C-alpha cells in the first residue's frame, strides 16, 4: 500500500475510492465514488471544489474541509466501466458512506452486482489493504505539528545554553 501526502502523487488510474472524515475513533466514510482517473477526480473534489454529488434526484455538496483521508482500490478489471460501477455498489454495502452517488446504474453493472462470485471477489478486494492512502493534513494538524516543533526547539536551545555554561 502506498502512503501519500500530496494529491500530485496520486495515480490517474481507474479506482473505487472513499473519502474519510474525522480522526482516530471518530473516523467515518463520508463518500464512496468511482473514477477513470483518480488524481483528476480527487483534484475536482478537494482542490477545484466543483464536484457536486448526485444522490437520488438531487445534488449535494461535499465539504472538502472535512476530508482527512482518501483511500482507493485498484483492479485490472476496473478499466471496464460496468465492473467499476458494480464494484462501487459492493463498496456502498461494505463501507456504508454518509453520501452515495450513482442513481443511473447500467444494466451490465446491475447484472454483475447480482452475481455472488463477483460480489465476493470485490468484497475480498475492499476488505484488504487499499492500493493507497492519501492523508490530508488539516489546519489543526499543522498547528499541532508547529507546537511540537517549538517544544523540541526550546529543549534544544536549553541544552545548548547549558552546554555553553559548562
């Protein structure tokens, strides 16, 4: 599994992805989606902030300020759109996101989703390690890191001052 810290490191591959919110025990799946180009889609969600999400008959907005992590899963068969759509349905079942898209499911995807062998294959994929994780630092994370660095710097300065006195 790849651990990334920058959106620019994301691959542009077909994938099922999950956007997570919260930290620690409060982490939750905010959204599950699919894409033919992961990096482009995540930029659309988190940087351009122009990705309305259709749920049922209305569009809702995803607040990128609350996204703390992106996880994604890749599979060679995801190059076929119906496989990707059917895999997303399995991901909905397993990850139970707060927001779900996908109101117009293709017939081929519904047929694949109805196939128990396919669902089991996708469950195994999604239950395993994701292909990668992108951790997104919040402003609070940055403030905490700066405070930690300041403490360490003060400790080093104190030791340096003590060594000078010796």
